[in-house]
């Protein structure tokens, strides 16, 4: 394998780095990296791996571009709204670097495809935004013996680590058990500083490039914590837990993370039969004041103190902005109001 004259022009700044040079660039060209998610974290990861010349990049994401994504997912434009993230990302990235080959998977990562997908790549990058997927990705990486580059964001803070690299600790060593759904909102519910995914995603890409080229110290058995407001960084050490053994994929990762299957109802169905349901709004006070569709109001964080106030004489339709907080609320309430019937308002509150 060699570099063409156009590739030499493309990667000139790498080639003149003594630490990378042509041999390092050829390592990048031969590498295969799978990126889970083409959202907030996935976008900067994909952009920098593409620019660096990673030869084959897999992109898996079942979602489509939404206008609310554009505040931080700067790979996309207004013209991309409604289009597949995986396919659209590959289209834009090909314009950045025509020497990279992209495999796109416009579907959800699942126990049915995780092992086969991960086995086709050298390195896995986790850009997901939920705990069920993180545990699934971790277990698939362990079972296929692939290093996993982890990143997570929360409002103004981010985390980065590398798992399962040359026998290092895994995600389960750091987080043996997941948090409760009501304690782990994502950015669609609580917001995120627009530049934060770019910072954390760039750090993830940096770890990938280090592993491929053999440069520097890979962030194994350490968790980098970054605070965008104070610009403080901490690296916390943690150890491999030798008592944890992943032997196969779990059949129910959402159940493991405390996510209880729920019934859904559309806004149209609710309005047609409004008299047959009680309605519960679990958003915050400011959201309620801005717009609501009536019903009882108990913010998600207040449910432990007030769940007994909920009127369960009729089936309860729970709603929030996107359907995620309401799903977490139902998971919590089902354990406490066992005789009640709950429905999640599909896709959240209509604008």
C-alpha cells in the first residue's frame, strides 16, 4: 500500500511530522474505525478521523437530522433536516476527504448486529447518548476484543476514556451498575453547551489517532473530566475489575438500565378520547408556563415526594418535551403505583 500524489498533498502536515511521516499515514490509511452515533460527539469524531485519513470509517445511526441538532452537530445544514444522519454524514465527509471509504448503517445498534459490526473494525468509538447503548457497545467490544473510545457530555461537563485496550479496564469496571433512568437525563431534556461535544469528540478522535499511530500514552484506566465553564481538567485513576466477566450479550440492555417497556399514545389519539385519560406533565415549571396541554403537573424530580398525588382512576398519559423524561417517569411510577395504567405521549409535546 502506498500514498498517491494527491494523498501526499492532502496529508502534507502529517507527513512532515517526524513522529507520523509516511509510515504513520499508511497506518491511518489501513485502519478501520466504527463510530457509534453521528450526533453531538460523533460529528467531530467523524470530521477529524476523516481529515486525518483513516482509511475505512463505519457510521451507524438510526436517527434523522432535526433542526435542534444544528446548535452543536455542525456537520449538518438546514438542507439536511429529515435526512438520515449516517448517510448524510458520509456524503459531507466524502467532500472533505475523497480518499476515505465510508460504510453507513442507517439502523439502530442492537444485540443482533453489534458483534458482527464490531468485528469488522479495529477500533470502536462510542458517541451514543444513553446508558443501554453504552453497556451494549462495551460488551460487544469486549467480546470482539476491540478497544473502545468512550465519551459523554452533560450540560457543561464531559468525560473521555479508553476501554479494553491491551487488557485495560472496561466501561463496566468504571460503572458496574447504571444509574436510575430518572437520574440520567440527556441533552435533549436538559440542554448542552454547543461547543462541548466538539471538545469531547475531538479528544476522542485524538485517542483513536494515538492508538493507530502508536504515539503518546493512551488514556486507559483513567477517566478525563472536563469542565467547560472553569476549563479545569482532572484525570481520575480506576482499576480493572477482574471479577467482571462478559461472556455474551444481554438480551435486555434497557431492562438492565431500569427502562421499563411502556405503551405509547399519539397526541391525536389522546385528543380524540381526552375524557378517557388523566394527563400528567413531568416537565419543569418554566416549560409548563411557556406551553402545555393541561393535566396535572409534577416535575420529574418531584415524583418521589408527590407520586401518591397522581390521579390514577383513569389511565394516565405522561408527557414531556420529547418522550424521554416521561418514559423515565413511567419506569419510576410503575414500581410504586402497580395497579395504574400508563401511556407515554409519543414523541413528546407537540409545538
